[in-house]
């Protein structure tokens, strides 16, 4: 989360009057989604609740869509966006593979 906030500050310091509203909306939804996703994963792991795990898995797939958008479809893209996006994708694909087995 800290690295995403750093990228956000760097991106919007270099932009004078133009803010990408879609990128800001995606970042807001991504942040809320991440908090809910981590909570569902935590509860599903501790209490072994299948519905919470299903919610965690669905939000993980949705998270992957947000990360792919940040990596390649933003208006103003920084190299740190691609680097962090690749790292996040690797972790999320690893989570899905480990959770499925």
C-alpha cells in the first residue's frame, strides 16, 4: 500500500492541472477492495468459513483487473506502475494457485 501511495504522489506531482479521474476512481476502489479482501481472507482462514473464502477469491480476481488496468491502460503511466503491477500480479497468481490446491 505504501508503494502505491508513493506512486500516486509521484504521478500527481508531475501533472499540473490534469488529473486522471478514472485512475483516481480505480485507485479508490482498489484500496477499499484490498481492505475488504484481506479481512475476508483473514476470517476465512481463522474460522474456516467457506463463504468468506469465496468472497476473498472473487475479490482477488477483481483485484487482478485493477492491477492490469494500472499497469497498462492508464493515461499517464510511470515505470514504477509496471514494476509494482508485475509484483502484485505474481503474488496474486501465487495466492490463487496456493488457495486452489
